[in-house]
């Protein structure tokens, strides 16, 4: 059971966490790294899509998404209609995309003697266009709400909405127009943008259909997040986070193979450090690549993992060597938070993310994640011939593994605990397993199973942590349960009509929002794209040979 | 006393008038004329203005404009302030302008982690920015309301508002912004655009100060309407009307001398005729020069007058000869509406404008206006050597003058009447005098005085008709009353703080609107710019030599 705190509780908790953090200023930007990032700026490819249909949202109280979409007429028929002030219609482009909308707006019946005012609302899901955004109850900025109020002079005009949106649906409302003429919309076009250039084949027919579909929707999620960087969400945030990047990079190696985009992202982080040398949790690309003062300790460790996996997947050892000092520096800074007994201490001064689950104690999962990263650093050092730099790591790993077994393991319960209150969470078990801390696969499996079953364990709330639970299950021989978890989580999104996988999804309460208002949610989010990697690279769900 | 009908009454009356009209289709465009117009497209000059002050609107129930503006701090201090969601401020650029707004919007305190949503409201007068536009009660499109809802991504950004506005004030509201950062506005700049390139000297000190100011405000009105054509109002409508053009052209000859802009406008009308050959009452320049299906019979006659005056002012006989067939065609078509007795019959099929005064009978003033135009056609024919084309005109003038004296003059009242109900209006007297129909100046003066004084006479409602009353007064030796009328009308606008002269002004009810909502009014309108011509070209108010 996931707890559902109120927006006020969340805002208060976030503020309390933020108050503890030390927002070190930006370090010196590294022009050489930023130059490499700039050289790798990809050209985006464009798919032009006509609306498939004009639809109406039908209330469906029993449906998790509250509405179903009913076709009124085909997209081709739109050019035969004329509209006047007060009218509205909903375009359906048949699937999710990231990009722009353009149309020709033409007066009918008479010359246009005034401008026209339109409200366009871009919807990833039916609730976006079926419900009013107001009153807005979210605690993040309402400036993210995906609508536009446009005033268009001098009709007829070919109009391209300047801002990029993430959408399948567009509600067009004629807010104000002169009574002397009507309006026709011609050449309505969605310009779907992505830096993905290939289209991988579907998984073979021998896979169950649900797996083939989850795989496809994973890829669509990744594709729509692949712009000039791996964005976390094309609707909202639209920035590059380390944690999302790792999952996107993995999914990419199994599908689109835009490896140079991974490289660009690694250089962007390297080019914009914090003054203590840690990479930012996220960076902004525009208006110029910018340091974001959100540093995330677990993400800094995952930067090293992502670099190691990039070198392994691409064979690009040169980048591994070039960015090696950055990775080393992450571990140096992070290990300052490990005490003499080998236990990671979460002071709160640098944020540990792990998951959005309310009240989650981050110390034990971060402890384990550091061990996971140290092991990957050894692999990276070996592959690029820098073993001498990490000679202290094996002893640190041994110390931290021992400390976890000794101080964090509750042998009677068969669970790893976190923090002074010995909190039990799925996050802790998953990362302990991924860090190979349990003495045996049996101990590992029991820890995960116990946490997933116990009512008092803090459960995952983000697809991001769901991913790590699945990855941990695969690491300790729980293939069947891993597949069941993917089915019950990503499969459930698919069942309720997801075109892309969401930022936040609670199967028991599908329309919950971590922001206090579902209209602030993002329905195409990088960190939920990993199933395609689980299927294609990890062999999850692969049918037995006949 | 001006009657103030309700918006519903006005809308109904307009609809009834429109129902009677015959909207003939566009005639064939004349590419040769449109080519000349295109060659004359002027380059606009730009003045860059910083805000003079940040102001607050103070309610002033006794003031005709309901608010006064109080300075909060100087424009230079704006860059020291930081703003957050829910804040607003009002920029004052110190005077009216037509153009664009740009600013740099910069996050303060932290990196911008979200877009910002702003509402900008462009105000020509305090009521525009001091009051909400909603609920809007006007009967013309709310799309004209001068506000913009902007969402700006990727701060810091240098932002230029894409749409042109007419304004002195700009209210900036921070509708939505993340709580993580504040907002600073830097380099706030108004880009004032005009095709006027000179700045005439003020009238000499020997003139009364009010005349010097009315002259200046007239020029500012004209300047802000002078764009790529002589627009009627830079805030609303923004099109080229014949009636406005005549007054703008006259004011221009006395001030900016952008004669080639007059020529461009004459060619635009000539290039876009109605199928019966009449010029349109107005044309649109954008997206391409376009026929507007609003043909105005009195304006078609004034086209001839405007051409004659252009040739006289500029000496450009070549244009006079080139457009002569167009002018001839206007009179040919118009004279089809004059019966055998020499009386103009207003069938309603082609609109006669004359004035917006509610219930005004247009037949007699239009009759006189046609005579006025015929006389000017004789002058034009003479100046370009085409007398043979107008040999029938003197007899037609004689016939129409006689008919007016015989059928329209009420000798006992000393007034000209209009229509079967023998309506008395100021409009009728003014045009009779301008057409030189009265037997003597005494008859002329008495007619004007009588109409201005009688309660049952339909009074003028627009500056446009006020102009013609003043012009008529000057034509029959009523200099003192003409000056008094300018003072009581334009001077009254000046007294209540007009930076430019308005589209509609009733001294007894300054905030009345012909559109049912003062927020639909235009406060810089071409047809109110004529006092500068009255002073400078007609000698009105000229101080006696010492």
C-alpha cells in the first residue's frame, strides 16, 4: 500500500528536506567538456502527422482515466467544417508525440475583420482535455499546465505554435471571434520530433502480446524523451537527470542505439560540476547549458555506473578515459560520507533521491548503491587500464559490505533496515541485492519477497524504483516474479490505455499525483522506459525455445 | 444631447442596416495598381523607449477617466526589483505609442526550474490597465482586447512580444511561476513604430497653450496611425478607411509630409474595387492586400476628394491622371442613385456612413457630399487637363443644388432636412455648407447654428463628424465658433489627459462606448487627428499679428 500524503504534506516535507541541503554554488564550468557536448548536438528528425479523428471525451466513472474518447468524425473531414466563437473540438493524433502543432486558419463566409483568440490545450491523456485545469491544486508551478492562449491577426494565416508540447490530443477552443465570419482549420499537422533515427522491429510473435506491447510503449516513451538530450519528461521538467539517463541509456543500447546522445549527456554533466566536484542531479540545456542547483548524491554515484555502461555498450574507451577523473571525483566526494565503520551517513546536506515514497529513509539504499557503483568503477578501471586509481576500492567494498551485513541486516526478519528507526523498505532490499551484499541468492530473494509482502514496508512509488526492484529480482534469480511485477505495473498502465509510460503510477490509485493535481503529471517519462531493456538485454520474458 | 443606445440596440440597428446592403463580390484586382502600392511600402522608423515610471492606478470617481496614475518608482529602479507569482506592476512609457514590447526576464535567487506565465495588458488609458476586461459586454469581438497570456520557457530570455500593440501603459502580471526563483525584468523597452520620419516644430508661443497642445496631440495621433498605411486605429481595426484617409492626408500635408504614403493608400483602394467599380470603404493590407466587403457610398465620393487634394498638395499630376478613371467610375456609379429631380436616394443597398449617430438619416448629407465631390472633380479635371470627361458635371451640380434648396430646405426653420421624416441633423447642415448649397453665408451660418442649438437635432457622435462641422464653419465664416467647438471637443479630451485623440468621445459622457464596453474603444484614432490641419492649413486660431 502506498501512502497518499496531501499536497500540503508533500510540500512541507520537500521544504524540510530542502532546508537541510547545502546548495553549494556552481563549480567552474569545464569548457572542453561543454565543447564536446556541443559538437554532439543531434539533429532532430520530424514525422508529420495529420489528426486521425475528431473526438469527444465521454465520462467513464469506472475507468481509471475517468473518460473514454469517442470518434465524432475522421481527421480528413475537419476541413469541411466551419467554427464560430464558443465552439470547440478535440483533435486526436492517434498516439503520443513530442513536438509542434501547425495549422492554417481561414475565414469563411466573409473577410476576417478582426483577430481570433484560441485556447489550445495539449493532452497526453483524456483527462488533460476533458477537464478544466482550474482550480489548479498542485504545488508545482501552474506555468507547466499545457495550454496556450493565442491571438492570431490577419487571417488567413499559417500558424505554428511556437512552444513544444507533448501530446496525443489537442483541444481547440474558439475563445473569441467576430460574428462576421466563420473559421476553418486546414492542414492541421503535428510535427513529432525526436533524435531517435531508427525504428526497431517489434519483438517476435513468439512473445506474449502484452510483452510486445509493453516493449513498444517503452520505446515510444524513450523516443519522445529523446530530443537534444535524454529529457526526463517532454511535457514537464524537460531536463537531463542522471537517474533517468541511466535507464534511458540502457533502453537505448537495446533499441535506437543513439549512443552519441548518451555521450553528449555524460559530457554535459561533466562540464557543469558543483564546486565540490559532484555532478548535478540535473542540468538544463537552454538557453545555454546551465548548472542546476539540485545535487543528488545517489545520482552522482550513478553517473559512474552510466559511464561504465556507456563504455561497455559503445566500446568508446576514449570517452571512458576522458571522463574518468570526473567519475573518480564523484566517488572521492561520496566516500567522505562513509564513516570509519564503513556505514554511509545521510546527513541530508546532499540530497539522496532513491524514490519519491513518502517518509522513505535513504541511508541504507544509498549505502548499497555506493557499493554498486564502486564495483562498476572497478570494471570501468579495468576496461580503460586505470586500475592503479582504484586500488583502495576493493577494501572499501569489503568494509561497506561487511558493515551492511553487520549493522543493517535484521537476520530474524530476513530484511535489511535503514536508519536509526530501522525502517524496512523495498528500496533498501533492491539496492542491497544489486550491490551483491546478501551472502547468497536465497538471502537476497527472501529480503525482496519479505519487503514486497509486509504491510509495514515502505513500497515503491515511482517507475524508477519499480525498475530497480525488477533489476534486483533478475540479479538474484527471481525471473518469474520480475516478469509478474512488470506485468502488474507497466502492464497495468498498458491496460488502461497508456500510449507512453508515466512519471507516476500507483496501480491501486491510478489518478494519484505526487504534485497534488493530476494535471501536473507527466504521462511520458524517461524513468519508466526500461522494460524494453529488461526484455531485450536481460532476456526477461523470453519464450523458451520450442 | 447625444442619445446613448444600449449595445443591444446598436447591434440590432447595425444588423438591420447590414441586412439591407448588397454585398457585391470583389471586382477584379488591378495588378498594375497593387504593384505601385507595393513599391511604395514604407520602411518604419523605430524609437526605443524605456519606461518612465512604475505606476499604480488610483480610483478617482470624479475624474472622467475614473483613475489617476500615481508614480511608485522610476523606470530606472525596475531592474532592482524581484517579483514572484501573484505580483503585478504597471509600466508607464510616458506617452502613447504604437509598437512592440521587449524585455529580458531573468531568474533571481536560483536557476529557473520551470517556465513562467505572464499576462500583459496594454493600455492606452488608465481604465485599460486598472480594470478587468471581464465580464466583457461589447458587441464586437473580444479578440480585440489588448492582452496577451505568455508562457516563457528557458529563462533567462530576451522576449519580444510578437503582436503589435497601441499603448502607454503595460500591466505585467506574474500569473504563474515556480516558488524556487524570483523574476527580474531588465532592458524593458517599447519599440515605437511609425512611417512618419519628421517631427514638426510646435506651433509658436504666440498661440494659446491649449492650441499648441491640441496640435501636438493631433500629430501624435496621426504619427501612431501612420504605419504601412494610414491605419484607422493602431489598437483596433488597424485598416485603411477612405474617410479616415482624407483627414489623415490633410493633417499629413500640414505636418509630416509623407505624401507617398497617401499615394500608396490611393493605389491600394484603386487596386481592390468592388465588382460595380466602387472602391471599398476599407481594405486590409495583410496577409496580402485584400478587398473588404464593406463598401461605403459617401467614402467612395471622398476617394475622389482625397485624390484631388493629393494632387494639389503634392503636385503629382501623374498619379492624378493614372487614377482618374477610378475617380470617374466612383461618380458614375454614385450618380446612378440620383433621381431625375436631382435628389440622392439612399436605398440602403450601399452603406452611407456620415457618422455613427444613432438613427441618423444619411440621405441629405450624402446628397450634399456628392455635390462637394463633384465640385472637387471639376478642380481635379482642370489640373490634369481632363475637362472633357466632366462636361456633364456642372449641370448635375446645378440640378442637385437646386433640388436641395427646393426639396430639402425648411425655410421657416432655416435648416436643411433629411429623409421623408424631414430629420434635422448637424451632419446635414455641415455637408450642405461644405457643398456650397446655401444661397449665402448667412443662410449657411444660420443652418449650422440652428442645428447645434436645437434639442431635436441629431448631434454628431464621432470626431469625424465634429471635424466636418468645424470645416463647414470655416467655410462660411464662423471662425470663432469653429475654434470654440475645437476647444470644447478636442480640448476637453486634452483636459482629461488624452495623449492621443480618441475614436469616440462624448464630452457629456466621456466613458461611453459605441461598442457597449469602453475596453473595446480605441484611444488613438485617425479620424480625430485633423485639428493640426485646421490650425496649420486653415489658419484656425492663428494669433492676430501684434
